[in-house]
C-alpha cells in the first residue's frame, strides 16, 4: 500500500486519521492470533509519544474527546478486517493533526505498538517494523476474549409530538432571495445567489466594523457549518451537535449533543435545513433527524444509509421543498454507489431515489464498460443542492468516480459522476445533465450547482446556472436550452488532459485539493458579477500498478501535493454576461470560506489564515480585515434585525489535509458601532 494513499481532497474524518485501535487485536491472515508483533519497550516509548501528539484529540484513555471514540464496537464496525498497514499509513501521512509525517518512522511504529499494548495485545521480543508486506497482510480483528458489546439494530423513532411553531413556510422559503432579515437556506436562497440587499455596511464605513458577540461551540472537529437565521434565531451545527442561538447576541437558546448510534462516518458537517417548525439534518452515522425548532426536542429519527454498502454518512446540508427532504450520502473514496433521494418531512420515510451511478440496464450504465464497476463507482453527494421552486427542478452536484486514479477498472465516461444533474424534485426523474469532467482521473468533483440567475446576453434575457468544481473551471449554462455558454479558469490549470502513469507520475493543476471546494460562488445582480473562491495547489498524480476493490481503499493510486508553502488561494470576480475576469484577489493560503455579496457592492469572505475580509466588489480592494483566531472555511452570512446589519462568521478547523493552524469552532458576530444617546 502506498504511503500517500490518503492525500485526497479534505473529506476524510479526523477520527480515521488518528491513531486508535482500542479494544482490538491484530490478527495476521494465515497466522496465529497470539503472534506478538511489538516489544514492551517500544510500547512504553509509544505511550509517551501518544500523550504528546494524540491525546488532545482522542483522550488519554482513547475515549475520543473531542474527536470520535477509538474504543469498542464503533471502532471495530469500521476497521474490522482492514489491514494494519492501512491504519499505520493513514496515521503517518496525516498525523499529528496539522503536522502530517512530522515524526520518524520509528516513532509512528512506537505509537501503534502502544495502541496494541494498551488494549491487551501481548508484547514479544521483537519490535514492530515498517515491513510493508507484513503490515499489509496483518488484519485488524477483535481481541480474543474481549466481550462484544450488544447494540440495538437501527430503527425509526418518533416522539409523536408536533413541531411547536409553523415556520418558515414554503412561501417564505420560495421568497428567501428577497428576505434580508433571515438566512433561510445554506446558500441563502434556493438559487444560491448568496446576495443580500443590505447597505448599512458600505465601503465608507466598513473599516469601523467590530465584533459584537462571540460563541465558542466547544468542538475541535472540522467546522464547515453554514448557519441559518429565522426570526432572530440562528441555527448552527457540528458533527454531533445542533444548537439555536440568539442571532443578535449569540446566547444559547437550546443545544442538543447527539450520541451517535452507529459507526462514525466523515465528521465534517455543513448545515441544517429549516421548515414548518422543524430543524432537519443528516448525521455521520447515517440518520435523518428532526428537532423542534422552538426547543430542540427530538421529533423523529430514521436510519437511512446502508453501511454494508460503504455509505459513509451525510456531510451536506439538506434542502427542503414542499413535503420533501432532499439529500445524498458522501463517500466516493469508500467505494460508495452514489445516489440522491427524497424523504418525507413528516417522518423521513423514503419517497424516491436517483442513482448517480446507474444500475445495470438504467440509462447511463453503458458509459461504464465493466458492469462490476457500477457497484463501487463513487458519485457521492457532499455539497449544496439548488432548486428552481417555480418549475420544481432540483440541481445536484455529483462527485468523482471511484477508484479516483485507476481508470482501467472503470473504462468509459462514467455517468453521472462529475456532473450537474437536473431532476424533477417531486419524482426524481432526470430532466437533463451536464458532465463537466468525463472519465475523471484527478478526483475533480463537481461541487457547486449555483448560483441560478438571469442576465442579458447578446440582447436576450437568459436563465442561467453556474457550476464549478475541483477542476478549477467556472461553467455557465442556459437552464432552458442547456447550452454551455462559457467556462472560466479560476485557478491554475496545467496538464489537465495528460493521462496518468504508474512510474514517475504526472504533475497537474489543480491538484487533488484544488479548485472550488464546499463553498460556491455568489452573484451580485446590481454589478452583474460572479464571485468565487478557489484553491491553487498542484499535485503529482500516479496511477497504481494494480487495483483490487476493497483493498486499501478506493483511490487506485497516489497524489503528492506540492509543499504547503506553494499553496495559495484566489477570489475571482467575473462578468456574468461575458465570462471575462474583472479582477482577482490572491491569498497566501487556499480560499475555502463562503462568499456573500451585498447591494452596497461589498463582499464578505475569509481566509484559511483566519482573516475575515470585507472587499470592494468593484475592484477587490480590502476594506476591513480581522483575524478570528482560527481558519475560516465555513459560512459567512449577513442579515438585519431591528434595523441593524450583522455579519456572522464561522471560524474553526479545516481537515488536516489543509495544514492550517488549529482553532476551536467559533461563531463571531460583526456589526457597526451603535450611536449612544
């Protein structure tokens, strides 16, 4: 197994990246379970190293504080029968958090030895070594004699209670684009324009902004949250917590810290949805959950995912329309067979499902030359959906095929991966699609299918849709004719079409972490301009010599990033009618945070360095800068309450792939100083 296997796009959980192996033993295939693989002296060295480098994330006793637990059945449900070498390689290449591969080989081996020792595996005369063949053949298995905890089978739960309040209604959700007192969707409105008609904060006074409230979420996991605001209440979410805050003071109204009921999935979570008095979210262990928006009481909870099919939890914010919850599972790199589906708002019951990797015999299956690839072909959903509520058309961004780099096992264009899908929101029937990256071999997901907007092109008003992704291109298409109008590079592109090989590899840009990630463009109708953040970070891609499904993950090769000092970010302003670049702002690190624009011709965004920025949308001039103390890679929103305009900024950890400074999840609220009487 290649040591760089897991250097891919920032979507793998902190839990998997850390060092645990609690309540487990190591069972070499075709070997005795009593084989002793490490020495006691090695384990003692590992204990000291674990305390220094690992315990802050996973606890002195592997209890998983603040990260996920590394002891018991939840760990074993994910890692049983996987290779010890896979755990060692992930540990080495991604840990300690923010400083991957910073210890010696011997130190990483010592830490693994401590894990074995602390969980009852007997020491022997020899030390654990980096013997690749032995690490690959040695399988993780439950320690003989350790009792197996009994867990209840996942089941539907309903409290029988009704929501205490009735909003927002469908009419309110439909009109969100014109609502400046609330922020009702992950991207503000169904069309995802991320535009608010607010002018209190403008270019003449932006430098006077100041923080007026702060809320420490008390969570050191990845914080990608895009908050919602409705009638003075802000709704914030993390991997396991959901909370309601006063939108002017950030004082807690209620908070629920849910205990997962199944194996951990990816721990990043990007936001809740709100309708008819219900707060709806997915979970990393595969549930849909509904809370009462007024008090946080659990209304219902339904298991949705099939973990036996490698469906690795939900990371995206759902979209609510009429009586439907629209959502899909993450997990292309787990070999998931992707889908997007609809579930009843009342109880989570399934309504329809569209396979983003078709079943044999379905349209699109002919684009996979080997039918066996249809079962593990990727095509997960992890970024925001958008919607035309008048026509009832749902737009879906579909991620990469799997394995990522080894195309020999999935010859063909691999529909509907790396595509924009237009579906009937009520039935799931395909209306049309656009595949941005056919037969992908770079892990270049389509990540965004917004904003939706209208503008005049060559004298004719046209209804348009923007789609962007990790290929570093911003595409604009006509929603009615489906014509592709233009594509604009928003980051460095180099060798995009050069096939990968198995020897020296191919240097290409964007790299595996490049392009546009989980926060998409904004559209300012007054300026008729699009604004989009992007990552500029190249990689050397190499295809594996061979690939076997389920052995060592579903990457099928490696991607070695350029040194972190060579990474940077761009905020690009584009003329929406012509595709011409108006200006670019360069950041010293990748740009991952959300972008919001206003009728005062401002842009609110942030940097991985921790800086919250206000820029002049006309020319990109920075008008205000404030360091939030942690990376900015989540939502930045604006709204007005009682005549005062606020900007809410989410600061907190990105995944370890981004090599950014650590920071606990925090919500900061900015506003102009109030005049005192």
